[in-house]
C-alpha cells in the first residue's frame, strides 16, 4: 500500500534542521539560471546553466568555476547568436569538463549541443547532433569503458510525438552509437542507470499508455539494448520521473513529480521498485499547493536528498526546498531556503565534507529577472556563516579567444587590469560603464593574459587568449 507524507507547513520550523553554510546569488537584470552543480577534484565546484545577462545570443550557455568557499575562479559563455542552454556537466578524468545542452544557434530547430572544456574553461571541441526537428539532452552517465552515455528526447519531424533518445560518445566526442525508444505518442527520456545485472534502466514519461494523460515511465533494456519490459506509474493526472538510482537488494529509487497523488496540486514523487519494476512503496511530499522536484541524489548511507521548490507555505511565493528521507521514504528533515521572492533549487549534489550544495535561481515576486542562486550546507546542518549578495560581481568576455579586440562586461565603476604571465601590468582602466574594450598593443605577442577586476572590494579574474 502506498503511503503519503503530508508535510505540515504551518510548523515547518520543526523540520528546519539544515541551515546555510554559505549562500551566493549571481546575475544581472535579465534571466540567469543554473541547472547542474558538481564538486570538482580540487574541492571546488563547477556549475552550468544559461544566461540572458551576458554574451551575444538570446540565451548563452553559462559555466562558472567556484572555489570551495564559493568564490568565482573563472566563468565562460558558450554558444552562438540564438538560444543556447546547458542542462548537465561533469568533470572528466583529465580535469576538464563535459557539458550537455541544446542550441538554436545552428538551425531553426533545437539541436543537441555537447562541449568539452579544459580545466580553465577553454573549448577543446564541440558537437552538434540532430536534424530539422527538436532534440534535447538531459543527462550524462560515464560508462565503465571510459565513454559517455547521454539521455534525452527527440521530437518527430511533424511535431506529433517524441522518442527517448540515447547516444554514446567517446572521450574525443566521436559518436559510437545511438538509438531511439518510443511508442505511438510522446515518450520523454530523462536519465539512464546501469542495472544490477548489467542491463540498463531508462526513466522518463509517456503518453502512449498508462493510467493518465502522462505517466511516469520505466524501461529495462538488456546489455544489447533490447527492450525486455516497460512499466508506467501514476494516476489520472500528469506524473513523471526525472531520476533513477540503484538501491540495495537489487532495488531502485525513482524520483519525480505527481499531480495524481499527494496533498496538493503537485507533489514530489518517490517510488522504490524491485528488479522487475514492481512497486515496493510510494511516497509523496508536499502541502496544499505546489511542490516540484529539480533533482535528487542518494547518500552514501542509504538515504535520499530531494531538492526543488515549494509554494505551500505562501501560494504567492516559492522557496527552495530540500527533503532528506530514509530508505523507506520517511522524512528525516525538510527545510526551505530563500527570502521574499521566487526561489527554486534545480540541482543538488553531495560534497566531500559530508554536506551538500544546491544550485538554482531566484526572481522577484513577479517572477521577473531570475538570478543564479547557490546554497552550501555543512555536514552538521548548522549555520557556520551565511551571506547573500544580490547581483554578485563578475566578469564576462567575448570573443575569447580573440584576435583584434576583446569586449569586457562587468559592473559599472569597476577597475580593470590585464597582466601577462610574468605578472607585468600591461593595461589598466577604470570603467564607468558596463562594457569596456581591450585592444592589445601591436607589440604584444599571442598568448594567455590575466584580466583582473575590482568592484567595491570584490575581486574577480579571468584568462584571455590573444591570437594575433
């Protein structure tokens, strides 16, 4: 029998056991979002998303490298003149980064856009996959062979349906294999994990069959990618899974959102299934209004963290929302983050100190002008220090690399300096405006230069690659 957890929002302080270790907000007057954050091998963090505040396109892929304490090491913009988005990032064995997203810069339709960066954010290679119809990618899974398995969705050319889309790239970006999986209507693929027996499990949603208009969906493939079985979960309304993780005893955790069950209009949805996909238990989490899952992650001790947003405390406001549950889905604690505004957690990851970090976005009460929102929680779930800095100072440069002039975008009234690799100051300017331009002196040779900026005591730096 499935069970429902009704989180009592009137006494939410009882559940508020987790508190911010540090908090950061990045952004400008336009919309900026982060959709994935990962801890890196040096103890810092890498985050990816999209920005309207910087760059030449309508939206540009935005990647920021942070130190362990949340200070910016470097940031980069990627894409063309159209809408470009990134959904997932991971660190590669060479300490570079692999990014999965989609782009409207290379045609009239959305195309899958894969980027490989080095350790300081320089582009090593890109791949554009797709045709005349929309294709999207949502997840990357490293394989035991050292390759990468991508999960996404490919739309029919006539716009009447979609298939889950899977493909594998090698470390140099060469396409090794691809397949589509679907039925007659709309199938969406969100994530793949390896099964306990060496096969594969795909989670997502379907409208082709099931109990409702859109049902959560699980498909099992053998090692050769033949479909062995498929199951749907949910009720008469819209339900879907975005995450699947192996659990103990040959079982699996599936996380998503439901409108069919629970206390409110939407609730966070967690299902544990056995090796055949049969439901062992079901839990929902939420209040009388809307709760949405951005991402989930299992802990090393069998619990699960669920991150998203809630509007059940105040229907006019959203708060970033994190729940920790045990191996039966029972709530250990739940917490909300954010002030007066619209806050959301899009991704969560564990940190090596036993805590976790969430990445998302925050807007004003009218859902305008989203900024990037980060919160680090320590291993004791106590406040060590907390700071909130609206419109945090940063730099964006484009083009970079460049061969004649580089535009520098930062806050007005910033002091800008450029140094060569020997530490020699070669250019300095106090910029009264948002955009400045550096035209290197003809005597300078090609190479890497370091841009440093200072605004109100906040410092930021970024590498520039000059190619004559």
